[in-house]
C-alpha cells in the first residue's frame, strides 16, 4: 500500500499551531487564575493571539499579503464562537474552565483546513 505524501504545510501548521495554542492557552489560564471570568479570558486570549497567529500562519502558507487579514479574522471569529460554545457546554457539564478548554483544543486542528481553503488558498484578488 502506498501512502500519500504528507503536506509539508500541514506539518508546519501543526508546529506553528502548537506554539500558538501554547501561547493562547497560557494566556487563558493565566487570566482565569488571576480571577478573570473564563468567557472574558477566552476573548482576551484570542484577541491577543490573532496577530501572532497571522504571522505564523502566513509563514506556513508563504503569504504575508495583508489583504488576507480580513478572511483570517473571519475564520478566527467563527473559531472563537465555536470555542465559546464548547467551553460553555463543558463548564455546564461540570468541568472546570481549564480542563474544559484543554479538552476542546484538539478539534481546532481543523483550523488548518479553514485557513487553507478560505484564507490562504484563495487568490489575493478574491480577498480584497
């Protein structure tokens, strides 16, 4: 059986995503531990990580075209909404905010597909 080659961008995205996730989760955790509401902490940590994430994702997809920032922000707005919903469900199920958020993180590897399709896969003309 022949295995298909691994998309190098996906590997790069996983590495950059790991760094981004660590940054975001540490920011979220730190804010929760100092007493901030988990929902507010999630918004603050997401906003704090967006530009950093744009730079690392841009490096992975080899495009630093600023016209890609609006669709990038839309993808992250969707992800923030989904994350907020799942965090709320986890907390309603009795999980603490740090554990709930930690359990949610792996599903966001799907972010790669959204970035490849809607942000960095589209031609710059389509993003202006």
